[in-house]
């Protein structure tokens, strides 16, 4: 069921973002694991279009904020205003299924932090009152490469809430020609929001052997002991990698996790959570080579 859904969603999103199947699949894996997505790339490669296409294909309501330095927390989470002698909550754009935080690294740290509670607890607090977010809920944040005018680095505690950091990259020549000659249209909904919730539950219930769980822990422990990494992954990162591996296994048509699922999730879900002395992706690749995976029968 989940495998078929992944194919359908990839096919539909491919009408808007052609030739980026792996990026779409890992976005979907993050959503299935109840995680969040950070898209980091130069302007104009389709980050915003990808988020909008995912919302359409998954049958989700889309909220969006174009972040700038003058966007305030209330512009994201909403605010209270008096009416008939009482204070009434006016929801912000974050009250949706899929929230697009466009160019999040142009916001001030105060506004960036307004997303923390929503991403971790699926709720927002306004004037001391908690308001639950709709289910399902996910954040897709985009950011331009650091160093551009008006950008602010995302704080570590916010980065640690993202399940994956992905790049779209330039399209292949034939895909760009196709885009110029005929464009992309006809995107259709592939799944309902309620069906997506059921798939999230199924992904969370995916079986994982104790030895495979220990393997995920050993990989993360290696990031904390590596001479090439100043700050390793957190326990939250380990939980996220395991959840991502479960979703990825389901998308491959399996109801159990194998070490290769953990490796794939580790390589895509940890680089933004560590502080490496060199290339973070290369460091993670070396760790995957060094740490021996369990073999069947190791239980």
C-alpha cells in the first residue's frame, strides 16, 4: 500500500519537478515518519514548487510564510484579539497540514524559534493557551545557501528538529528542455490526508530487530567519537533516523527494517545535525564504512 502510494505521489510531483525522484521519495519518507524537511539550495531550482506539489498530491492543506527580517512570531502562529468582551484566537498560517517556511534563514532568531513548539509537539501556545495543530502536520522549510544577503544561520536546536536536509540541484538537460517546451500540468491528488495518517501509523509500527536498533545507536555513537566531528548527533537524531528507516522500509515494500534502511536514513538525516571539521557528508560516509552492520542470525 505505502509502496504503491509512493510511486503515485512521485509520478504526480514529477509533473512539476521532473527528474528528482529520489528527492521526492525522501521528502515523502520524512512525512511518513512524522518528521520535517529542510530544502537547501540556490534560488530558482524549484524548492517552493516541490512543497506545493507535495501538498496537492497528498491532499494536504498548505500554509505558507515568505520569511523576511520583519516577520514576527505572531505572523506564523497567530494571535489573540478582543471580541465581545473576550479574547479570541486568530490562527496563523501554521494551522495547516503542510507548512511551507519559505527562506526561513531570512527570519530573525526570535521568529525562527516560533516554529520549535509546532515541530516538536504539534501545537502552538498563544497568550498561555495551547492550540493543537491539524493532523497530519509537517514543515517544509527552504533556505538559501548561507552567505547570501540577509541570511541568518538556523540555530542548532531548530536544525535538530528536521528529519532530512535535501538539495534539489539543477535539472538534467532533457528535463529543462521539457520544462521550456511544454511545461508541467495535470497534477492530481494521489492520496487523502486520512489515508496518510493511517500510513504514518503503519510506518511507526514497522518491525525492527534489536540488533538493527543497536546498529543505529552504534552509527550515532560513532559521530560523537569521530576525530573529524566536533559535535555528534543527539539522541533525538537517533530516534529520527530509526523512524525514517522504518518509513523507508515500508516504501520499499517491506514491513521490517534492514541495516541498509538505517544506512540510507543515517546518510540523509544526520549531516545537518553534526558539526564536522570538514565535509559532513564525507564523514558520515566513512562512519558507514567503519561500523559493521549486523548480519542475519546475529540476534
